[in-house]
């Protein structure tokens, strides 16, 4: 049998504890190289839609908060359009990048993104997904970046029909992906292990 | 024309390091224990942020100069790190934002949490970025980082390495990895390297000395190619939709 000539993906390695140097140099005072850290501002002008804060922390298997993680989020604009050349359905809001990157706070472990509530994006079969934020987490001790999603506690009807949430066999685990609304802040704490272990995806 | 814009090929999670790798101790409490949930890619995974030349500064890919005081430069073995970014189908991936970070020639990071006794180099920040061109080609100029000790076993040292972060065209291609240097005896000893089980996979992360691209009397070159996830063709998917 002839083997098809596919290459293998470069294997992942941990981002390590010093990810800030390369990805958010300004937050550790290594300024003067880049004017601004990538992904520091998601809203760049008068963007349409509801402005929200998306916040949370990440906990390890002992319940200790991670203070050296980096979190990236990627989401659609208020109309459900991604600001990406790979978007097929039209132009996204020019004042919203959809991409946020933060090193968690080195004392509290918190991330806090100033962003927009995303609109709904279709699944390949045409069904609409519930509004969600795509999340990627890297840190020391994480060998391959972790993918998860945040959904919204005030979108119960949409969440109930979401094709990705429907893939979760143990329904009580869906709760680990629902960011809880308080005024205009949605909070989602992420648990890497334990009883409340967050659902992570193989995308 | 065939459109290669379908779902990404699934990640081979036996090729990548497992999440739980007890010889790398920090992974023990930071690795999810439950199975990951799989689903077919939607636009949430196949789209992603893409960056352009306007996002980059002139010295971003030159770590010898981008933190140096006027008229000075970083100390160490001067090297060029260059290569191509391809996808799993062997196609070049253009416009990939590649971010790198590394220790200085003595193995010390410019980071407040790094307490290693090797001195900082006032002319070295340890951070750079570049964009791949239409052929997937990229290049950096830097100094060779030093190995450094780290608390894991009683006497673990990292091989010299450069951290790499890559943005492809879809968020599902997002990747962070590390580049090692051919011939470094610490590669075989390192618990982080050895989270990867397949020697061929470790070899993919090992840059090769490239004398042909070395600039005589100036800087040696190391060749480092990278591969991002490939994508299915959507030719048949489109036909099925009746287009
Ligand atoms: Fe390192």
C-alpha cells in the first residue's frame, strides 16, 4: 500500500511560564518593542451591539488559581459575523476585531475582556449555534492548548438548541460552559480538573 | 477550482504530547481528566484572526537589534532562524503571524519571575515576530539562547530553545511549540521534550544547521520548517448544496 504524502502537524509544546515575553511583552514592562500587545483591544471604534465584560479565572486540580496562563478568545460580532478572511457570509463590524488575548493577572489570576455580546453563527448543517465565545488556554504544565467555549446564562432558549452543547452526553456538565450574567459582566470560571472540570473540546 | 476551505483534519493527539505527562510535573494538576468532546468544525473554528504587515514594525524580526540601545546589539552567537510554514497537505501557508520568545545567550529570560543567576543582557528583549510570505517563508535574526535549569527534577536543564506561536487562517490551527537546536545533548534528557513520544515528532522540532544560508563572517543559519493543520476540500460539499 502506498502511503499518501501528508505531512504531520508540528507537535505542540507548553507555552511555559514566560509566555508574556513573546505574547504580551508590555504587561511585564518589556516595552519599546511593540507599541501595543496583540489582542489588547477588541473594540476599536463605535461598534454595533451590546458591550459586555467577559471575566473569569482558571483553577488547577487543587483549586489553586493559575497566575501564569494566557487566554485568547475569538468570537463573532453582534450580527454573528467573524472578522476574518475565512468568513463566507459578509463583512464584519470594522470596529470590532473579534480577537482578544490576555495574560491572566499575575496576582489574582483574573482575565477580563471588554468585548461585545456575539450574535449567532450557523453550524455546518445550517442550524444556528447559541451565542458563544471560543476560548484557547495555554500555560506552564499545559502541553497542548485547551479549547473550550463560553455560552451566556441569559440565552437559555438558544443554549437548549445549540448543536455543540447537544454533543455533551452528561448534561450537568453543560453548566461548566455557561457564563453567569451580573449587570453587563459575564463570568466563567474554568476548572482544569475535579468535580467541576470544564468541558474541553477537540476541535 | 478546488477550494481547500473545509473542516481541518483532526488533530493526531498521539503525535502531540498527551495532556497528562507525570515526568513533567506541572502537567499533573493542569491536565483535564475527562475525554475531550469532538464536533465538526463550524465557522467558529475555521475562521480566525489574520494579521498583516501593518501590524508589524521594522525591527520586529530582528531580536539582535529590536531591544538594543543605539549603536549596540545583543550579545551571543548570531544566528538566522528561517524556514517555511506548510499545511499537512504540503501547501505553503502565507500570512502566518509567527511570534517568538527566548532566553538570552546566558539562559536568562527578561521576565520578573525568572530568578536564574545568569545576568540580563541590557540589549536583548527576547521577543520578536514575523509574517510568512506567499511561499510560507519566514526568517528571524537573533542570538542562540542558552540552556537553563528549572525546578522539576533535582537537576533538570532545558535544552537551548526558542518558543514559537503561530496563527494560521483558522482558530483551530492555533499552535504554540518550541524549537530546539540540532546536536544539543539536553534534547534527549528534557522532560518537556519527552512529553512527545515519537522520535520523528521531536525531530520536527529540531532545527538543522544550514551552512548554505549562513552569512559568512556574520551569522550562522538554522532551518526550521513548521506544519499547521490541513483542510478538507469543499468541492463536493458545495455540489451537495446544489451550487
Ligand atoms: Fe523556555
